[in-house]
C-alpha cells in the first residue's frame, strides 16, 4: 500500500519551512535550502489537512514564543538505529544541549559516534526532533542541515523561552 504525502509551506522567522505529512503524522519539515531535502515540490498541497493543520499550529506556537518545543505526531521513515537516535534527541529539553558522544552513550552505542552523527544529519523532522540541540564535544556549534545560523537562532530562541517560563 502506498502512503500519499501532502505538503504545506509556512513562513517562519528563519525562512520558508515545508511540512510534509501523511494522514498518520508529519513525515518531514524542511527549510528551502535544507541539506538532504527530498524532492517535495511536486507533492500535492491538499491531503492530510488535519495533520498539517496541527503541525502548522505547533510550529507557529514555537516560533511565536508560546511553546519551547514543537510537539507533532511524527510519521518519519528511518531505520531502527535512526529512530533510536531521534528518540534520544527528543529527550533533550529546550534550553539544553548534548554532544554526539552523549547521544551515542545514551542509546547504548558509545563507539557509534559517527553513525549517530549520520542519523542526526538524516533527521527529517527539523526542530520537532531537536537535532539543533546537539553540539561538538567542545561545545561548538557543528553541523545542522538547516545551516549554522539557524541552529544558533534556535538555541538562542529556546534559551530565552526557558528563561521566561
């Protein structure tokens, strides 16, 4: 059975963000210049309205400062390993960061730091699965498929949200 995907483009302070969904949940969220952005231009803009409405509301609440997290029901495709990494990312609270090594340790694969980095880079649910909260071992901002300027903005935005909560 083929699952159809629908998309919706929303405007954010960081530029256009395309939400991709099935009727079961959000399958992706990508900035226009996102690395590893799939070819989604031909996805229909109708379908999965309830999922896309909820996702748009969650992203808007986050960007408007009304929520420190983007809570969506995900339906992202990935391997079991990727899903374990993404689940661990989802446990990082807003306003905090973790290193790639800490994520590898947390999933019980301490020697798999490079594989963890690859799984983080393949995360299709930007912000909702907060890969932007992962930093280098020295605390430096490293790789983010949406670009380091966006990563810096997201971390600053979340730190401000946590301070005012």
